[in-house]
C-alpha cells in the first residue's frame, strides 16, 4: 500500500495507535499498513512544550472506522489486467478528530508455486508440490532428463487466522499469523498433457511473522498437510474460515461412482494417490474437509462425510455455529443446508436440500424456499461409514436415449457430465442418501412404492424419456 497523500508511516502509526483489532481471522489493523511509504525522515517529530498550566491537555486521536472504495472489473480494453492479480481500490480511514486518510491497496506474494520455500526444519519445500499418501513427492517424468516434482499452477481457497496459543515455530520475530492455502489442480505436465483431476490436491499451512510496527507479513514456514487419513483430496476449490478458526475446504466435481471403476482418469488419480490404479474408492471424494492449525505451524485434516457428497464449494457457517449453507458447483446442482447436532462440531447433524417454488416470472422472478430433510445418521456411523462401501447396487442407472418411452418408474438426474435415469432400490440403506446426493434427491423413495418427491413433482423429471431398465 502507498499513502496517496505521501504522509510517512510513522505519522500514520501514531494516529492508529488506538485502533482495535479487525475481525479478519485475528489479524490486527497493523497488517493493513504493510507497504505504506517507508520514509525514515523525522519531519513529523514533535516537541512537547513545558506545561505552563494554561494549555488544555491534548486529546488523543484514535481510529474510528475504515471503508473501502470499489474498482471496475478488468475488460478487454486492457487485457493485461485480466491476466494478473491486480487491485485499484483503496482503504479510507477515519479518525476521532474528524481527519481522514486514503491508502491504496496492493498485493505482495508470499511465493509463486514451484518456488523453494522454508520448511521450518532447516530445509526447503516446493510451494504447491504434490505428494502421494506415503508422503513421497509425485514426479513429472513426461520430459526425458527433466524430471521434477509436480506442483500446482492453481492456488485457490485461503484462510488467514491467528491462534490463542503462542507459536512454537522458530524464527517468528513478531506476531504469529497463519494462512491455510489449498491448491485446486495442475493443468498440464511438462510435455503439455492434460493433468486435470489426475493428482491429489495439496493443502498447506503457512506460518507468517508479522512485524508489529508495520504489519508486514514474512513467510517463516511452509508445512504440507498430511491427507493420508482422509484418502487424499479431490479438486479443492473455494474455502472459508469457520467461526471457531478452522479452514473449511471443499471437494468439487465428485467422481461418478457408477463409471469410476472403468475410468482411465480415475485410475490415473488412484495410481498417483496409492501407487495402485484400482485402490481408490470414488465414495471417499466429494466431501467437506476441515483443517485445524496447530501452534507448531502444522495442520491436521478430517472429512465431514455426513455433510453430503456433492460438488462442494464455499461452505458458509452461520453465527449460530451449527447451520451451514453449501454451494453445489455443478450443472443442475442444488442448494444444501446442514444443521449440526452441536456447536462448532460438523461431524454429525441433519442434511437438507432446498425446494424452490416459483411464484412469479416477472423481472428476476420470485418464489418461496422450503427445505426437504434428507437424512440424519448416527454420529459414530457418519464418521466411519465411507471406508468400505460396496458398488452402487442400490441404483439402477442408464443414459437416456430418444427411443426410450416416458416412464414413471425412473427420473432423470442431470449433472455436469451428462444425464442418467435413476431409481432407488425399494429399501435403500441410509448412507446411500448421502453418497449419491443428486440421485437420491431426484428419485426419493420414502416408501416401498416409488413416487416423485415434492421437489420434482412439478417438473418434467416424472416424464423423463427412460424405460426398459430392470428393477435392481
């Protein structure tokens, strides 16, 4: 940041001396001053005259508020701005004496993926580097004599936070701040071959040292999170910070369990994760991971299987610390809500899907929103059931074709990779409600006799062009 009025940093720090902590994951107001004009002159130094008894005591000037200006989105008029991280907005500061100050905002990277960064043990790590579940680096051998570790070209969801416990990371000279960074994918290998969805997404904890005088953040330690306990991660995209200070990750575009066994791409993923193309279970992916940061700069991870297997992206926990709204980043996806049994604990609860009833088509439209309860498994089972799931025999699935006649026995479940006709077995086991979310949502089976759920009864799904599929 650069001060537009060229006031030096020392004066600005004096004026902000009474600033409160801002609610940005525990990062102080000083962090917003990093990069301000660093003139070392003393032209703002003042000499306090002797108190003669005639001058009133000076009233301290304190910070009162901050606001931010907007910026236009980059356009093709200047395509370079569309290809790099840039910002042209500013922060407006207001003070108790009525004065104001405007400070430009800017970005300063901690690293570029592929850089060598400190691992906190006297060595280095590759930022965004990929590892298998044994902890060995996954190598890119696509170009002879140029083998190197795969590293992501797509850092994504990030959480900035502070811990109440003091840090134990050596080298932190100021305030300890932590960032959790997840990496969504690697586009291609060195030879240019497509690598999307073939590598287990890495996620790392950064330990940052914050200068208490300037707010400047410096990278001290980069620690890759061990994901072997959750079978690795699958395409981690958006993320959020929970009210209790943990990183809520995501696994989007969950693999289709009905086709994964014979899928070359899923076999390649399995081989990179386990060293075995046939070991990975598609039901282990498409869940909501949570990362807890520790004072030693490491992180531990768990997946909340009871929150549904969908294309998770950007879960948001409400202030009650129990209700979570979840985006489903997929074609014809749904809006899901999870209500935990206990505050600050997403390991057990009840899952709902939204039902939208259109009431008006004027303008952007209008409607009413209600919630359909999907399932509430017992807490111990919800933590453990995905370990050894059988093949998806509770579903009869086929691709719809123009020659199929309409049938009330099946409903079409449209998804990013195409549509399928689905029917649930007469008495599906509860975990299928969560492992095949869209199929359960579209073809709900509340009794031994199938009928369309309320959420689809007024759509064309009841007359989908599907027939001729044998009852499971």
